[in-house]
């Protein structure tokens, strides 16, 4: 695929995942604390829409939460959500999108904070400009 097509695919998968999160609302944020956080008392561990801000501080985390488009993060759900029966369909759909991303996006790595800009830089180094 050409660089532009790969980016379009990145965006397409991201939007699909984003829509799934909107449809199922698995994280159920209340006062910036997600359900996993509230249930397990992980104070501030998953505040403001991001799962890793305390244990692994992220440069992209701002006062209003995540400030970038990061597909790896968007496809991630925690153990708590993945084991919740009500979210079986969501988990399966996200797994499908994950497989699609790995299959169609060369160089894309799951479970990383690789942003869209990072991915574009990677593509520029590995594919011809279109
Ligand atoms: S995926 Fe889990 S840990 Fe992350 S924000 Fe959602 S409920 Fe919290
Ligand atoms: S890039 Fe990922 S880890 Fe960083 S703030 Fe955004 S969602 Fe959180």
C-alpha cells in the first residue's frame, strides 16, 4: 500500500475502535476515574481517559487527557474490561481490528504509544512518497 493509503487505513481502524468505545463505554469514567480504577481502588492509575499515566508517565498526556491520536492505545483494553461478559463483543471486535492493524500496517506495533505522527515518520523512512 502507498503511504497515503496506509495512513488512511490507520485512521480508519482508529475511527472504528473509537466508535466501539463510544458505543460500549467500557471504561465508564466518573469524575475522571475509570471503572477499573474505582473498583480496584487504583488511585489515579487510569485517570482522564488514559490507562498508563501513573505507572508509565506519557509525554502525550495533558490536562485534558490524551492529546494525540495513538492507535495502539486506542485498541487497548485492560484485563478488567476484557473479562467482563457485557464487553465480550467489544473485546472480539477490538481483537479483529488489532489483527487488521498488524496485518495491513507495516511497522505498526500493538501495545505501544506510537502516535499517528510517529507512524508517518516511520512510513517516510520505509515507503516511497506518493
Ligand atoms: S481500559 Fe480499563 S484501565 Fe483502561 S481506562 Fe478503561 S477501564 Fe480503565
Ligand atoms: S498516547 Fe496513550 S499512553 Fe499516552 S496519553 Fe495518549 S492514551 Fe495515554
